[in-house]
C-alpha cells in the first residue's frame, strides 16, 4: 500500500540502487551484503529463479531468510505460479515482492494475496508489491493492476541471467510507464532491472526511475564496494539534478 512505512522508506530513498546479489559469492553472501551496508546502499535485490519460468535456478526462501541485514530485501520472483509461494518469501523477510504476470494464472489474485501478508521484519512495515514487465510484455497489462501494486519493474533484459546487455527500447518503456502512472494519479515506484553498467547508469537514471537494479556491475569479482559507491553516487546526483 502506498502509505505503508516500507513504501515511504523507498520513496524517501529514491532514486537509488537496489544491488543485485546474483553474481556475488553466494557462499559468503553474508559478508558480501555486509559490504553493501557500508556503502550506504538501502536495498539488496534477490533474483529468484526456479528452473521453470527461467532456465536457471537460484535461491529460495531459506536462503533469503538466512541473510541478516539492515538492507531492505527486494525479492524478484521469476518463478512459475507464485500464488502458493509468495507467503514463504514474505515470511523469509521480503520487503518488496515482484512477480511476473506471465507466470501467474491470475495475476490480480496474487497481488491481492500479497496485500494481505504481514512483513516478517516488522509487522507495521507492509510489503511493497511489484509487477515486472518483460521486454515483450505490453504495457497495457498494467492498467487493471494499478490499484494493487506499489511498484512496476521494467525489465531491460529477458529474465534468466545477470550480465546481459541493456535493451535500448527500455528507455521509452520507462517513460510510458511513468506517464501511465501519472495519468492514473497514482504514486507507484518505477524500477528498471537488467543490463545496468557504470557507463549507462547516468543515462538510465535520467529516465526518472526510482530504483535501479545493478548486479554484475557491482559484483564484478574485483571492487564491489567501490562499484556500489559509484553507482549510488551517480544515481543520487542525477536525482539532485532533476529536482533543481
Ligand atoms: C535478470 C534479473 C536481473 C539481473 C540483473 O534475469 O532480473 O535482476 O540479475 O543483473 P545485471 O545487473 O547483471 O544485469
Ligand atoms: Zn531482478
């Protein structure tokens, strides 16, 4: 719900980076996430893939639960039929749960169900409900869902792997999503996910997206802390510039 503390925390932090941990060292994810806390990051993005909706398999609820962090847990469910599974992710500490409409028999019902769940980190906080739009998903799909979401995630790559290339048409899709939200008079966060690099993050931030997911550009096996700081600072500066 837009006026929940979780939503307000994100609104206050925006524009900012949600750091994807898919390419971090999963066997030492606790310390990788601790490293992110030191950079001033507010969110960790968990890409959940089930080997069914997506070719790859990644992590599930026990793993997400095991990560002890002050960061908000941004859980991107690339899984088939999430209806019976969303409660487990919320119980594991998800603050944001994003689902894919194509993976749901009844997407509206899944969002309604998410709206009834209690945040496991803090019962007052609320759970932010996101819908992810693949590069091929018609944006009109959003219209009947606007009452039941607090975030739209515009995917700039097809779900499946980290480290893919940003699809240029995404930039125009973000602009259209922002127009649709404004036209409906809603306060809904816009996220962009996939293909973000140090070279394109300023340009992507200029679209006005609230959250920018950056995974492999941060966890590049070399300098994750410096990378995260660079990405956060670039997005912060872009936000300051657009407010002036
Ligand atoms: C795509 C995932 C993205 C991806 C981001 O399947 O949803 O979150 O892991 O990773 P990078 O930043 O490496 O494109
Ligand atoms: Zn993701």
